[in-house]
């Protein structure tokens, strides 16, 4: 009978480990989603004012929701709700020219330059 208690304990331990991992992931996703939602709400309030912002957020949420639902259904709609088949995407490759630099590299170089500038007496 003691072996059943040990097996029960092991099963509960594995389940609690899985539940802890799942809860950790879900709580991270929920908190990230809420933070993004707060930033978007602040942007809307600054752009439209606190009285008009909720209506604009709802209007854009409906449009985005419709676009997301169509993406899930893998159909694209045009203007009046006409369905259009998915077309082949043509990708244009742009070569970098001398002097092209992205913002991340620029900020890193500025930070390194600032540290060097501050370290020189």
C-alpha cells in the first residue's frame, strides 16, 4: 500500500511541476499583453483626448479584430467584403549601399562613443 502512496506523490509532483510551468508562461503572456494594452491606451489618450480615446480604440479594435479573424481563416477581403484568393508574394531584395546603418547599430556606436568620451580624463 505504501508503493501506491509513493506513486501518487510522484504523480502529484509531476503535475504540480507542469502546472507551475504553464502558469509561469501564461502569467508572463498576460502581463505582457496588459502592458502593451496600457501603452496603446496612453497613446490613444494623448492623441485623441480622454473622452474620444475609448471610442477610437473600440473602432480600431473592431477593424484589427476583423483583420485578425480573416488572417485566421486564411482569406483576404477587399473593400466590400469580396473574398480574394491569396496571390504569390514577390519579394524585392534591396542591397545595402555604403553608409547604410540601422538604428540599433547607430545607438550602440553612440553608447560606446559616450562611454569612451566619459572615460577620457
